[in-house]
C-alpha cells in the first residue's frame, strides 16, 4: 500500500440495513471505522435552486452542493449508503466506489469515492 506524505485520518460511517419503521421505511444502524492514509482533493461545488438573486428578493432557499474526491486505503469496504467524516465534516458517498489498479505498475493506490455535502 502506498504511503502518502500529506494524507489525513478520517472516519468511515458504515450504514447497515436494520428494520422497517412504522411507516414501512428502511432504517439503518451506523458504525464508525477509523481510516488512516486518506487522500482528498476538491471536486465541484454548485448552487441549486432559484438562483441567488431570486433567493435574496423572495426569501426562497437555495441549496449548496459541494463535492470532494477521496482515495481510501486499499481493501476498504464502502458502499453508496456510507458516509465519511473528513476534517470534522460529514460527507455522503455518492454512487459506487471505483477500484483502480495501474495496468503499467500493478500499483493499487486505494478505493476512489466521490463525496458530497448538501447544505441549505
């Protein structure tokens, strides 16, 4: 496993299907798993809604969506139901993780996930 000199610690929040609530919706149980040697880099951010000018005039709420890419240690088991806490912020996993191995060197740097945080 490659060691990244500027990596950081993170926490994987694994969500496991539990039971249905009284309304028939699924409920989940969260468990925390510490991770080390996690690398992150920014992705995109956007403002969703009526637009900032309309929000200021009418009071409608806009929603900010930020995303972050994270390279988790190899063999990390992560699904689209999970979340990752990085630098004190909770990010939701978006979609399935990407497993990558270099066809030239065989290097397996880790599990690539896209993380999103929605506010507003």
